[in-house]
C-alpha cells in the first residue's frame, strides 16, 4: 500500500495544501500580534480568536452540503481565490495604518467561514484522486507536508516578517492562497468532476432544502456504527487535547522550567513528532486493521501523556510530548482514510463535515475547563486530568473498536449511490 503511486493530481493537491498552510502559519500569529498592538483589552484580543473558531461550529453542516452540490475542484479554487482577496485587502488596510480590531474580527470570521467549505470539498475530493488502498498514506503525507510548512517553516518566519512590517506576512499569505487556487485548477477535470447523483444516496438534490441534505449526512454517520464510535472517541480526545493546549505554555515555563528562549525548541519536538507520525501512518495501516491501529494509537498516546504529566525534566517531557503528537497525526490520517473509503461519493462532503463538527464540539469545553481549573488549582493538575481523560477514552475504545469477525473495515468501500473525517496538537 505504501508503494502505491499517488499520481500527478495528488501532488497538485498536496502542493496546494502545503502552500495554503504555510500562509496560515504566517497569518495566524500576525493577526494576534496586530490585535495586541491595537489594544491591550483581553476581551478584544480574544474576540479575534473567537471569530475564527465560530464558523466551523455554525456553518460546518452547510459547508458539507455545498461541497456535495458543487464541483469540488472549482469550489476549492474559488474559495482560495476569495481568501486571497480577503487577506490582500487586510494587508492594504494594515499598510495604510487604517486597520482596527473590527477589521481583524471580520477577516478572521470570513477566512474561517470560507475554510469550512474548503475543508469539506478537500476531504471529499481526495478519494477521487488516489486509489482507495493508498488513502492512509495520502492523508499522512498531507499532514506531514502541512506540519512541515506550518510548524517548522511558517511559524518561525512569522515573527521575523511581522518585525519587517505587519503587512508583510499578510501579503505572503494572500500570495499562497492565490498559488493554491492555481494549483487546484490544474487538477484533471475528469478526476475532480462533480457526481451526477449528488444529494441523497439514491438521487439528486433538486428541490431539497440544504437542511434536509445536511440531515442525510448526519443520518448516514449515525447509521454506520464504527465511524460513529470513532467520531465520539475523537470528541473525547479533543476534550483532553484542548485542555492541554490551553495551559501548555504555562506548564512548560512554570512546571518544567523551560526557559522562555528555549520554548520554541521545546515545541519543535512536537512538530517533529507529528511529522514522524504522519509519515508512518500508511505503514501502520498496511500492517494492522484500522480499528486495531486506532486502539494501539490511543494506548500509546495515553502512556506518552501520562509520562508527560509525571516527568519534570524538559528533555524527557519534550520526548513524551513528541510521541503524543505523533499519535495524533496517525489518528487523524487513519480516521480520515477510513471515512473516505466507505462513505458514498455523493455524501462525502456532508459526512466529513458532520464528523468534524461532532469531534470539535468538545474543544472549547476543554479549554474553558482548563482555564478555570488552572486558575483554581494550578496547571499541573490540569495536565494530569487530561491524561486521565485519555486513559478513559482508551478504555472505551478498547471495547467500542473491538474487531468482529469479519472486521467491518475489511469490507469493500461503499460505492457512490449505495445507501448504507482536519498540527500535531490541534484538535482532531
């Protein structure tokens, strides 16, 4: 499976995703730094972050519907073109000294809203570009490329470019969106052609409301036991991951005694761990069934996170966190490939959007609880509690993903028209 050629179209899609992620890694800290330079009101600064987090929760299902209705190649290219225009407009505003917090909030919201549609279309397009057995490898290489572009290249460069001028990282981000749009348009039209039977599994979408079409995706996911269990397990792990992310910098500085100058190096271990995990996802999928691999990943992550919570040396903690991050990218690659190989083509956008929405609903809950608990009891107990949550999810997975005979994932992928899943430490 790992030797299956992925082809020209996959290389184009991979290049577009890596280009876009590099720009994201420049823009995200630039928006935060811009907000901090305009106001010291924590509420205003937080509002910019919240504006970028709301669209996936508010518009996720709609994004899935339109990803199934429209030509996915053209949709992705159009979205990237619009995102390039939005960021370019902000760059001009910033260069002219006219930007304010409202402009940052609107920009963050628009980019995230457009990203919802892009993610749904990209998830649904990939199975048309590579052979089904190569999906774990294809997803893993996508994650590896975006982790490299974002974590090792874009993030360190963002501060340097911002110091030159606040508009520079935004200008580069606009250029990466434009490049990604051109790369997407270069995809073969035959491979990315729209399905003539989009809508419900047995027919077209003419005359049906978007909410009824969205409900088709929800019902399909609820009716597929293994995929639904994986989605719920992902939501459980995201509760722990978001809690860990919320206090990670304080834990590293105050508990592990990582010097501020060394924090970037500490986090680089996370990126490298995630990169290694992404590159190994295809090999793991070739050796184990999907459910067996997912159970093994959760068990490994639980041990790694427990070790991270117990050790107090920065190097040992960094290694444990790298293993944990590597497991996260393997999980993301495998659960995406599992869904892409089994969901009917006509429903890929909606089912993928439903998976992502259900999985990320727990992220703000985890971050909020971590902030409250950290203020009351310190950040050490928060990391310990995250490890306990992961252990509980692992125990649940050992039962919920117990293979049957024959295993569901060993069945042939569901064909179109036959009734019958998004950095290493990011929420899954």
